[in-house]
C-alpha cells in the first residue's frame, strides 16, 4: 500500500501512514472529498472480502448496505463541510456490507487528514458483531432476571442490596425502593449475625455457595425456608465487586418431604409407627439389652372379633375401630413405650425397662383398656372388642428381632386359642 499520492514521494509521512494503517486491529480507509477510497489496509480486505485493488477508486458506499447509501453520501458531504474527529451513527445502527452481500454491525470513527492533494478522511471501522451478540445475551438475561419467579438480587461486598427483581419482591414482600441501599441483614431473622458474617466472608473470598438451605424473614414477619445460591460478581477489571443471590421458597417442598418421611415410618390410618419403624426400634432395644443388660417386654396384640365388624358393618367401621383402639393404646402407654400397627388388626408394643412381673400387669391392663373402648359401627350402635396378647421378655440372652417377633406372634395365637393370657417366657 502506498500513500505517496497523499503526501508526496519520499516523505517520512508515507511510511508512517502506511505502517499505521497496517498495524491497526480494525479496518482503516482513507477517502477523498469525492467519497472514493484512496487507501485501505489488510483488515479491510478481511472484514469486507474485497481485495485492495478492487476497492481503490471505488465510492465508499460499496461497503454500505443499499438502504443506507443515500444517507451515507450525505453524511460524507456534511463531514467535509465541517471536518473534525468524531464517531458517526446517522441516528441508526451502522452495518457494513461484505462482497458476498452479507452484513455485520459496525462502529465508525472519522478523522480529518490534510494531504498534498487536499482534505481526506480517515475512516476507522470496527466489527462489533461479538459486542452486539453479548449485548443481546445480556439483554435477554436481564429480561429473564427481571421476570423470573425466583428471587434474584445482588449485593456488594458489604452486603448492601444493589438490585432486586420481581421474584424477590414476591418472596420477601419488599419493593425495590424499600430494600435497595439497605443491608441484606433485613432479610435475616434475629440471631443470624453469625450466619451473615460467614456468608459475607465466603463471598469476599470469591466462594460459590450452592444449595444452601436456611430461614429468612418476610416483610410481614413470617419466616420462610429458602434455598440459596450465591455467586461472585466481578467488574470489567476482573476485581470482585459483589455477589448475585438466587433464592427459592422451599417451604412446600419441605412440607411434602416431612410428610413422606412421616409416611415412611408411620401407619397412614392410625398415625402410629408402622412395622418397618418398629423393627428398627426393636433392634435398638436388643442391642441395649446385650450391652447394658437392660430388660424390656415385647407384646403382640390381635383384636378378637374384628373380622365381624368389617363383614357386618363395612370397612369404614373397621377403620374407625382401629383408630379408636390405637388411640387408646397410645394414651395408656408411657412416653418411653413404642406402639405400632403391624397391619390388619395387629398391634405391637415395646416396653423398655419392664420386668416379667410388670409385663404381666401391662398385658392385663391393655386387655382391660381395649375392652372398655366403645367402637361406633353405626348411628346408634356400638360394639366392644377384646384382644389376645402374646408377650416375650427381652434380656441379654435375646436372639435377633425376627426370632422374638415370631415367638411373640406364636404366644399371641396360643393365647387366642386358649382364651388365656400367657407370659411364661422370662
């Protein structure tokens, strides 16, 4: 590329301008007063797909989409009328047109250049495709954040809230005006000072905090269980400036989780422990008996005549009978005793710190309690049930839980057949 036509032969400016045009990372063009291209650098060839020979002498509008060409020519005329260094936009987004007809977004800066052949214009054209793409992504993310149902907000390194989306307003009850510029401590219940200091410390050390479950307080004073993610925010210089917080209400999830955990261990009809949970408690009791020689009693209970209730009055009456008997057993037993429904009309009781003599008294008492319960089976009709109970003593010689459950079950059926309570294994 030669600039001798602009500055004359053998001038230092010739080499200076030529080297300058080639060293710049953008497209550089020199255009005369008539708007024709006099010089172009290598990046112009790369940007637009033309060779330099194809561009020299052509109007600069060859690089402009057809819909902008008339306005672009006017812009060039206006510039020569009052030349000065400036960016040009014509009030529109600027686009370059490649040789193959495709377009790309640009930023253009103009500068006046005095030459031996008169005033020329230096055009610096920058391809901003990546910048525009990043802006679109940022704009899209901004719309997602602003409309997200999750609470999304940011805070600086001191915990001062700097942004607040609609999801945060719904979750915490505060409008942006009420929270912006205030400490995030306003969202934390009393006694959370240590937690706040820990989060701020981790945030200042650029730690990502994931899947953090905690409790926060709404504007109306109600407590909410939330799941948090805290992510570092860095400025353009790469330095840490704050953190972005995503918060989600997990109260409903915890409620259902608690229900599932309860149902895993409890009978859905009576609310008592189920067989699975009872067997775990029984295993713990046997371990204590082996280690500490702690005595206990295992009782298996079967309701006599229960089948007749189902057959004559329906399963709804049978369910009511099971709930009534279950509540009576729970009410009679100690807080340390464990009572469970095994299924059907069978119940089990584990009574820690119970001697053989005490176990015999407990059997008699539970029979009495069950027989006293008036079970409603109709609007005007009540029935009373009796029970057969088998009892096994737990001590240092007790084998595994399956063995003694089978033995207690056998004792219960012996009792049912004989009509007498037995507690003869001590």
